[in-house]
């Protein structure tokens, strides 16, 4: 039986991706580092955001950066 909290805990692969985005400032570069496609990386982040109920990345054409919530998740 799963607890309500288990539905809000991100999986390890998603956390690894979020840390890579923080390092590179780019979802695409983070995806390349981890050997996944950019659309797969984007979907993984969006899924984690939906699961946690917060926005983790500020996305722009020039790159991505962690929001305050994203920083809390990665600390």
C-alpha cells in the first residue's frame, strides 16, 4: 500500500535530470548528457512538476533555470 507522500516524491531519474539542467542551464544539454531525447526530458520534468504541484524550471529560448521550488527540490 502506498502512502499519500509517495505520490509526491520524484523518481531518481527525474532528480538526476533536474540536477543536470541546473548544471548546464539547458534542458537540451542535460538531455544529451543523460542520453535521452529533449522531448523525453521535457516530459519527465513536466511529469515531476505535475506530481509535486509546482513549477521547477523557468523555460526560455535561451535556456532553463531552476525556480525557487526547483532549488528546494535539488538541495
